[in-house]
C-alpha cells in the first residue's frame, strides 16, 4: 500500500494504540488474491479489543511453533518457569524447535528452504532476512503491524520510523520485526589502569588526542613496554574489530564490526564508499601514529584475546579495549588477584573530529521473521497479538528479562533485585540457582530492546556510568532507504567481498607501516579497479528509485 497521504480509519485507531477486529483487513496481496487480505477468517483465539499496555490473553488455548536458538550457556529445558508462566498468562503454548547456537543460521536457511520453518523465526539479524524475500517464504510483516499496538506505540513514541525505513526492501515493505530500543546502547570502549595514571599524575582521557598524550607519558615511564595492547582480532572478519568500531565512531565513520562498504554522506546527499573516505583515512593515520611511535603493540591486530589479556595481567601493557562485562569479570577480578593495588576503569568513547556522536541506526536489534505459512492459520491474528505482547509490550519485556515478581525478583524503588539464591551473569555467583539456566529468563531469543529503564535495569555501577555518558550523545543521521532489486543484489554481493577484503588488508598494511600512507591515492585506484564506483552507483540509483516510488 503506497502512502495515500491521508490516514485511514484503521491507521487512526492504530495510532491511538487500539485495534478492534472490525478493522482487521491488511493491505497487500496474498493467497486470498487481490489487494486486500481479509483477516476476518483468521481470528480464532484472538482478543476482540487489544490495546497497547493491555495483558494479552488468547480467548482459547493455542500453540505456535518457534525456532529456538539453543545457547550452550543456558541449554533449553522443558522445566523452565518461562514456558509454564507464559502459557498461564497468555493462553499460548510455544513449541520450540531447538537448534544449537553454532548452527542456527545454517539450519534456519535449510528449514526455510525446505518449507519446514516454524511459524515464528526469532533471533534474525538484518540483513539476513533479505535472502528469503524473493522466494515468498517469509511475510512482509510491515503489512500486519496494524495488529500490533505495542509495536506501533513504541515506534511512534521513540521516533523509530527512519530506522524501519532503513530495513525496507525494494517493494517498500520490511520482512523483519526488529527489536526496538528507546536509546542507543553502546558496548565497547578503552579501559586504562587508573593506578598507573594516578602515579604519573594523569587524568582519564576524554579525547583521542588525550589518549595519545597519556600513552606517550606511560611509554616514557615504561620505555621497554607497549602501553596499549589490544584484542578482538581473531574469530572476527576484522582485526581489532572493537577498537576500530569505536575509534571509527569518533571520526563519524563505520569501521571494525560496524564496517559497511557503503555509507551515506549527509553533507553530499549521496552514498559513498566508506573505505575511501577522508574520515577513514584519518582514522588509519591515527592508528599508524600509535604503532609507529611504539605506543600500541603491533601484535594487537593478530593475537588472540587470551594473549592480549595476559599482557595486561602481566603488566606488559596498561590499556586495552573493554566492554562492561569483561572489565568487571575478567580484567578487574584477575588484576586484583595478580597485581597489588591495581585499578582499571573504562572511559566513555573518547571524542574525535566528529564530536560527541554515536553512529545512526543502532536502535534496532535482531528480531522475528514470520513464516508465510502462518498466514494460512485461522489463529493468525491471535499469533500477531501474542508476538506484540511478548516482544514489544513493557510487561512482556519485563517478564522475559526478570521473570516472575516475588519468585525470581523483587522490584522496589525503581530497582530490580534477584531473589536470594538466584544468580545472573556473575551477580550472586554462589547462589544455587541461575536465572538463565534454571528458569529460562534473560534468554537472548526473547530479551532485547525496550525502554531505557528496563534495558539499564541489569547494569552494574560501571556500565551505568558508561551508558549514561554515552546516552547524552547525538545520533548521526541514518542513511535513507535504498533497497536493491534481486538482480542488483546478486551483482552487489559479487563486488562487495573483494572490496571489503582489500579495505581490510590495506588498512593493516598502512597501520603496521608495511605500506606508506603516501600511497593512499594508489589504494583508492585499486578499489576503483575492483568496481568501487559501480557499487556506489548501484546504491545511489536504488535510493533515487525508492524515493520516486515511495515518496
């Protein structure tokens, strides 16, 4: 359905967070033919009036099949309180099809390809849904979000429309119901030995220029060591994947884990090739300076995580990338045992030329695909209401994360507290029961996204301080929708990988001094020879087309 420029009665009702069954006709084509999908025959078990913030309860017991990512840290158990309590509250029994975490993506493709996929397919990261669009195996879920008042309410209140536009396909629809975040949650930054800084009379750095100065001072005091050694270089497509992600952010550019060949230049108003931009070059130059002056260990780009951490614990280095869990459970815990008086802190991502920003588009998480087979079910509407309650209502999200009040947690004065005898990810480590392993809550299949109050409810003091600082930063603009048609998609994927590989290998050579930065122009020429301009042209053409067709 194109934007008609006026709101239908259904959209007005939906905007008010209310959907009555009288309004249940979707738009789009389907096995019912024509332009409208009549959902009146698919209301078995549905609630007659279902509003945002209301407890969903099916009008009769129903069950739905669901692909379940079986995490080795908390293997699935039939006895989980999660399953029993979910059925008690909603009248829905989930039938999990368990797939091991290590095999999840592959098994999901096989099941979908064979037509054997369960109705609900969660834990899907965009853009992996794109592979299943052309076969018609998964639903264009954007056609059915009028059945989901909680989803619509959060999109409206948190102004997430641009994020959703960024996952639309060439037909203007999106095929994944993503996790929705009220605010961006940052994960990685630099951590520094504060006792060493104190000894040298240095403060924690807030900019990359200050990071450079601090490293120089540490090097002067310990000339035989590299002040900074790093990790997250093995088992990732990029060396120093975490460092590049947050350092790139300071230059306003996607790098490391967040790298994408194509990025939108909002000043120029067009897509450009990330690895050939000035910002990317400046980031590479900064890293080259650190390595050239022996402030950063060149092995940072090849060593295992364990090797990097051992250097930190053995005081061969004093600075390393961190996330809040690693900081507390690994570095701080082990330093306390090995180095008398050692203290370590993680700083908010240091600022660079781009100022106090975070990359755009990070408020969507992995989400749920829905098998096209589900639309043939007479309880389709009830299923969509259930998905809306479990994954998108405040109450459903609180239930997935913390469990049952008075059984697994208490809530007083705005604080969630685990009941005695229950542990979670390092909290209450001696407790006999574990919230994930023994009860099935805090399971990554169901727990992601939500209000900042809920997302931050599990933060320890370090993470709270870090996230509060990062939450003040401005989100960079999100690139406009530019979905490729399937033949373009095939062409782009042939060009994408060789280009990405060349960016990675060249970045390493520049940073390690194996290639002089004076050859940057030659490197850009090599990218052109690998179809860089054609790839950029494809995306800009797709953007123009989408804009013309969808307004």
